[in-house]
């Protein structure tokens, strides 16, 4: 045998079973390959075409952060309940932790870094004017969700804002300032 045999551990009902490649080989049969091979993917992120090598099931959250260095996208829960990883996908706010890279081809992604070239989007300015951020961890996801709301509903009511923002968690509880900032940004955008 040339080198150590390929091996994979598989959890089965609380136990772990080791799978070993047949003698004389270094790979497991394809039917037992638990890790799909990495592939090249061409992505459109913040208006730039970029190529990434990743396994097909890699969440876009990790592609954006670890492969492309868009660290404004935050990991909060990984299960679609907090909103910290919210980005725009073809103009709609979506949780990047739930989008495998294999489903990203042909879509346009925008992160907080791509919302405006200089960080001067009306929402970003309103966030500062209203001192929304305390710890700041959730704020990129909050702003991206609010931007999608204002694109759909340029003059949102409190009810529109509350409904749109309700799935984004802010552990610091700045919800009233978030609502005020969205109203301020909506007014500035309407005046342009």
C-alpha cells in the first residue's frame, strides 16, 4: 500500500464507525466519499466578478468572509434566525448562512461593503445620526435588510418597518433607534 489508507469516520446512532479504503488504494469508493470535492465558482459580489474554489455545500457566509474577505458579513447563528449575515441577492435581503455556493452562480450579491462606495448610503448616515449601533455586531445585517425594505417600500410606516425588520435580532435592543434611522433615510432618499 502506498502511504496510509484513506479513512473517514461516520457517526451512527451515537457511535463512530471508521471507513477504510480498500487495500492498495488511497481513496474511499465514491459512494462513501463524505466530502464533495472543491470546485471553482464564478461569483458576482459587489459588482465584481470573482472566482472561488470551495466545496459545493459551503455557505456563502464563509465564502464571503473567508475566501473574499468581506468581513462586514457576520456569523451570528448559522441557522437563519438572527440576520447578522444578511446580504442582498438579486436585490432581495437573504441570509448568506443558508445559501450554498453551488446555488450562487448567476446571482448578484451585495454586502455591506458594496452598499455604497464611501459608506455614505442614507441608511449608513442615518445609523450614525441616530446612534443606532451599540456593540454594532448586528448592524450590517440590519442595514442590508432596511435597504431592501426601502427599495420595495420607499415611504414605510412603522408597521412596514417592524414587519420587515422583525427577523433581525439586536441584542442591545436598539429597535426604536433603528426605526427612526429608517424613517430618516427614507426621507433623505425621497428628497433626492
